[in-house]
């Protein structure tokens, strides 16, 4: 008989890894809440046109990576490849954005049909924050401070470098695009096949190429920062001043661009050398035209998305979790064991309590208790009016006590 395997690039999470995920997610959620961000949830499935219009029909995501299919109504449906477009769609649909300030966060799976490798899966997970209705560099600084706070809480800040750049306004980027195309057209012999395609459709993405053979030609290309208009230049200068005042270290990377078409002004990435080729752990920037592009009123917006698999790979050595039971309940009558375990759980819900779930030999149950890793075993025999506490991890004498004194004793021990 055929045995089933998970789909390639879509992995299971098993204990104890799931406890690391839970701890990571808790840190993300509590940090976002401490900055006044509220959770938003949106569906896994959206109409395909949402991503075509926002991400761009010539991007790798839309052309090669999306999981798209026709449903029974012949509508084209796509598993979400990223969260920003979904967040904006939900904000417009439910009237959250016009003339309002919103600080939102989301967490969940995204889907892209890429070649699976370490740090890059076909079903992967992202944590994202999005801020709407604030236009100045102050919100950029807040978003970056929030990200740094997350990395500090996970003790991975020393493994990450913040790189920033400005894409300027649409007008300044159009001028720069013309200069960049003219430059690369004089160096087509040095470009690889992918860059020649990008030269026709999205030339800024050439700057983001990971091909080491293009390093020199990219290094000598015109710099977008030289083509910023006055407003964009002032915005970027204001942000840099704030980062210095806040003590946030950064590097200006003039070749940093975003793979999606809706970004403008500030863009940024936290990158690492600790994960091999998958160096970007968190990325984001401004997308002031996206709300209007999707049918809403013009709204300034900025956000970032953080790859949880990559972050967990960096942080797992620093995440302390405990999943073993603290108390193992043993009784020669299973009904009595249930009653005793539930009494403990009701009074002390923060403790992890396990029971044997079978009537049987007390010695066998005690061996199972020891194997479970529990700190103590609480034992009840039907022939006795008292309980016993046996210490499984310390050389302490066994204790007898009345049933009514159990909770008080456990409060002392834990």
C-alpha cells in the first residue's frame, strides 16, 4: 500500500519544534502589541488579479511562483504569496484606511512555487506589520525600531545588519530608470540571461542580482540616491537623523530595491551571513500608491514582512522552551487518576500535568512517570487515605500528605 508523504517544499512541524514556533510567535505578537499594533487576519485564498495588479505581472512571483487555479465558478484563485496586498484589500473593503491611522500586524502561511532549499519553502510563514495614514520619516523609524526590538528579544541582533535605501518618488524613479537602462544597454554583453529579461521589464531588479559575475557592472551603475527629488531627499535625511538619535545602526545600500512594484521612498532589509544564500530575514518599505491602486483613497503606508523559518533558524539556540510534564499522576484506579489530575489542573492551570490513562501496576506507571521527564509523581492507591509525592529528579524523601493538602504542597514546590 502506498504511504503518503508531505508535498515537496511543504514541511511538517513536530514536537519539540512546535514549542519553538509558539515561543517565537508569542514574542512577535507581544512586541507588536507593545507598539500599539493590532492583529488582522485575512484568507489564504484571494482573486488572482489582486496579486497581478499589486505585485506586477512581469515579476517572478506572478510569472513563475504563484499557486493559481480555477475554482468551480471558473474564477481564477491564488494562494496568497505575500501579505501586504491582502492587508490593503481587507482595509479598503472594510473601511479601515481612508482618513484613518491604522497599525496592523498579521502572521501566517504564504505560498510560492520555488525550488525548495534551506530557508526557502513553498509553504512558508511570515509575520508582517503595516502602518497606514502616516507619511513622515517618523513612522519609518518606528517600524525599524519595532523590528530591532524583535531581534533583541530573540537575542539575534548581532547576526543581522540593517540595510536601507530610498526609491524616491515615482517621477524620480522614472528618470532614474531611463538612466539605468541606458547604462545597462551599453553593458549587455556582461549581463546574464535573467538580467537581460529584467532590462526589458524591470531594470531596477538587476541591481538585486546575486550573480557574482555582475558585481562590477552593478557597482558602477548610476545610483538612485543621486536622482531623488527634494521631498524624497528630505524624507531620507530625516530618517537617517532619527536612526542615529535612536541608536539604530544601519548601512546605506544604494543597490537595495524591492522585488514588488508598489514600493517607493524608504526600503530596507535586515540581512545575515549566518544562513548561507538566504540572507534576507526581514524586508519592507513604503508603498504609498498601493491603496489608491486597489481602488481606495490615496493613503501613505509602510510595512515589513519577516520570514519565520529563517528567523527561527537564527534564534532557536536562544529560545528556551519547556514541554515535559511537571507532574505525573499515578493511581491504581483510572477514575481516581482523572479526578486527581483535573483537581490539579483546575487549581494550578499553569502546570503541565500528565497521567497514565490506564489502570494497572503502580510500578509500571512509576517507570512511565520517570521516563516522561516529570519532576514529581503524585500517587494515589485506593487502599490508602493519603497521597504520596515521589521526587523523580532529586534525591529527596518521599512525602505522604492528605488529599486536601495537595494543592498547597504543589504551590510550594512550583
